[in-house]
C-alpha cells in the first residue's frame, strides 16, 4: 500500500500566544512524515523563517504555507479527492475503533486538521471532516495528538526515514552528540 501524502492544517493560531506551540506542531509534522503544513487564516513570518531554516539544514521537501482561509484549504483539498481528518478529543478513539484501518484503506491523500483554541462546530460536520479522530478521549495537546496520529498512520516508519539534501545530520550515539555538518548549513 502506498503511503498517502499527508498535509497538516493548523487552525486557530494566535500569533503572540501560540508561536512556540505552532512551531512545534510544524516540526513534529515534518519529523513524523507530513509533506507540509498550512497555517490557516493568519501569517507569522517568524515561524515560516524558523521552519524553512530547519528544512534547509536538516533536509527533506517539507513546505510551509500560511494565510490561506481554512475553508478554502478544505474545499481545494476535497476538490482533489483528498480526505480530511480532524483530530479532536471528541472523535472516534484511534485505539478502540477501526478508524485508522478505514483511513488507511482509503489510499487517499490526507489533510489533518489540528486546532488550538476551541474549534468551529463545522469542523465536526460531514461537509468539512471525513473523520473525527481522537487520540484517546481525554483533552491534551495538538502536538501530542499529531505525533501519535502520524506515527500510527505511517506505522513508525517515519522515524527511520532519511531526509534528502540534509546539510546537518545526527549520527546516533549511546552517549554524547555526533553531528555531520556541511558548510552550506544556515546558522
Ligand atoms: C489544546 S486542544 C484545545 C481544544 C479546545 N479546548 C476544544 O474544546 O476544542 C487543541 C487541539 O489539540 C488537539 N487535541 C487535543 N486533545 C486531543 C485528543 N485527545 N485527540 C485528538 N486531538 C486532540 C485538537 O486538534 C484540538 O483542537
């Protein structure tokens, strides 16, 4: 089965308050196998710079887009036959339901919506999300829920992926740090 292209829609970012968490959501998305992230409705140049610098240095083709209205993102995604997964504590439990098997068997590209503040009711509707998925039915974090969802979707394989054109890479060690760094890395 082919790995679906997976893109994250980060909704509800509040530039002052959420900068660090949104950065972590984007880094998690990149490290765990997503193709890119869309920060909907608002722009935050600082986050964009941070993520693009990380991608330049650590490799891969991860994209960062921002400022696109969320409704347009969803509409365009669905128009291309992609499916939409909304991560929410209120959804179908990923462990106790067959939701992950259903999502996998579709073999469609996936847009994963994660919120920050309380999300619009519409997110739960058929018109927006194909699946409402809970990473357990306790409220926790967008970062944690995204990490677990992607890890399960890709069956842990993203953790051993190598990132093409990396200028910096880690050689795993039992102790201490070993890094290979090319001169073209940005500091
Ligand atoms: C910190 S929560 C805030 C949720 C908000 N209080 C509400 O009721 O919608 C931010 C985001 O984390 C994600 N999230 C939190 N807990 C989750 C869970 N158990 N399963 C899936 N996603 C979760 C959801 O995407 C949610 O929009």
